[in-house]
């Protein structure tokens, strides 16, 4: 089993930061409650206004696939879309 890390960079429209953070908190709570294969899922602010990074860690590819296919990711995640200023940038990492 090889852990998989994900770094997602999200750019939020000006003035939508509070809404974004609120919806993300719901998503993070759902991930932490429902995804046994996820060991870390947390939002961080960068030094640039409106730019956030999500750090994620999954046990394996199956756990990452389950996250992306989950009802909570699809439903709550869809509510993040109107807050974003563009498509997320996703970086996938393999544990050494």
C-alpha cells in the first residue's frame, strides 16, 4: 500500500472567501466522518489574497477514487464552484 498526497490550489473570487471557507468546512467534516481511507484533509490560506491550498492524504488510489466519487464530494463540492475564480490546480504525490 502506497499513500497518495494531493495538493489542490483553489483561487476564490474576491469577496467570496467567507462563503468558500464555510462550505469547505462542511466538506472537510464530511470527509473526516465518512472516508476511512483519508488520513488528512485540511484547508490552508496562502500569502496571496483569495488563494487557498487543500492538503490531502489517502491510503491508496482506491481511497482517492472513493473520495472523488462520494456523494458529499459531489454535492458539497459543487457548492464551492460559484466561489472559485477558475479550475482547481491539482498536484498528486506518491509517498516515498
